[in-house]
C-alpha cells in the first residue's frame, strides 16, 4: 500500500483478499458482492466490526464478471446468461440455486465478460462488447448497451456503437447514463483515445467500428459511415488505458468538490511496450462538460511493470471508496481525513 500515491488527506488500505476481483455491488444489508473473470466465482464479503469474511457463493461459472443487486436478489452476468440469486443476504451460508433470468445474450467469450447495473428506471442494463478487436458485427447483437426487465423480458437496445463498456453509472441528479468504452487496438500507439460517454436518451450511436473518439475514422471501416452520424465522447481519455469501472461519488466522507463527480478505474494497457493507465482518475464535470481531470490514485505501475490493475470502484455507505484489483486479487479501501 505504501506504493500508492494519493491526493493529500487520502489513505488506502487492504480491505479484503479476493482472487481475480472484478465488478462490485452492495446489498441492502451491506454485503459487498464481487464478480470474477477467469476464476469463475462470485464472492460475498460481510463486515462485522471491522472483521471481514469472504465467502464463495457461486462457482464454476463462465466469466461471471458483472454483478448487480436489486430488491433482495443478486444478479450475475455469465456470458450468454443472467442468473438471479433470490434473498441472497439471508442465505450466504447456503446460497439458493440460481434462477435463469435469460440465456439470450451472445455466447462469444471475446469481450463476453459483461458489466450489469440497475438504472433509475429499475431496468437491468447489460453491456455487450464487440466479438473482435474491430469488425462489423451484427449491431443488433453486439457493441451495445441493452436493458431488460428484472424478469428478463422486454429486451431493448439502449445505445449502439459501443466497442466494450465495462462500467457505467447514472448521474445522481439528472439520472442520465454515463459509461466507459475501451477503444480498439492496433490502430496506432496513441490512437484512438479511450472514452467516457454520456447517453441522456435511448437510440444514440457512439461510432464503433466506423468512428473513434472525436472524428477519428477507422482505418478499415471509416469510409462506410463516417463520423457525422455518431455521438462523440463526452471526455476523451488517454489511449490504451482501458477504462473500466466508474462511479459518481455520492458519499459524504470526501471533500465537497468530489460530490457528484466521476472516479474511473483504468485497468491499463495490454499491448503496448510503454504501459499506461493502472490508476484512478477523477473527472470534474459541470453541466455535462469536463472542467478538468486529474490522477486520483497511482502506483500500481512501477518501472514499466505492474503489480496491480484497478477494475471497479464502489462508494460505500460511510463514504469510503472500494477499489477492486484482479491482478493483485485484492479490494482496497480509500478513505479521507482532513489534513
């Protein structure tokens, strides 16, 4: 933890050891649920007076990265299936058999680890990445953010042209969707930038695979559509940082300037000689425009090599911020005390 550099007044500690920790969600009783990718497990963490217990509540699933909690039930995304575990917080020692909410999502495992979350409309939003680095896949099935009823019915596409979103959240006041999107590889060392997007309404197209970031035509597909029909990102990030989880900070522990602002987990580059990302960024916005962005936490990247990769962030009831790290197999807690 001493390697992590934070803004003045902030501190970080190891909160729990969780192998391959990915997406985070919290239950009504304070249980923190954690998805995984290659581990195939879903974890539940309970905290009793600072003593935490980590349980495996589901195992042998295919890429169960995404987790969401709604009306007492835990929802888990496992590639083509969404599973539901009812009354889960009352049955952590003997979890119930899951109910299959739907098994209609694509079966491809390339970008098959999904992020899921319930929106202010009580619908379950599900990301579906492109089954490739860059291709013209069926846009009614891939490269989109969809939404369904809690029982799996009424599937509809909310946003298209989204290469691979592994994190989204809704503005606490406007209730509008914001999401990260990881840009394609093998175009250029510094192109295209990764993205933070704003989708205030259904039916918007964010460019993939034809247009990237702000008017950057794809080298193979750009001539087929161009950029004029696409919505540019609200905020361009550095290329190859792989932005994943993002949350609006809604707690009361951090300084007031963090209120309703965005914190993004950047998982880090995967195909670059010079590594980038591996940090948390703080995005200051006002009226849907970025005022500035700055590094909030860094240090997982050291001398060109990494010992950790931030995946998701979660605001806790006390205002602290949890951060999952699938490389280190850890969840950290970031807190604040006035200097």
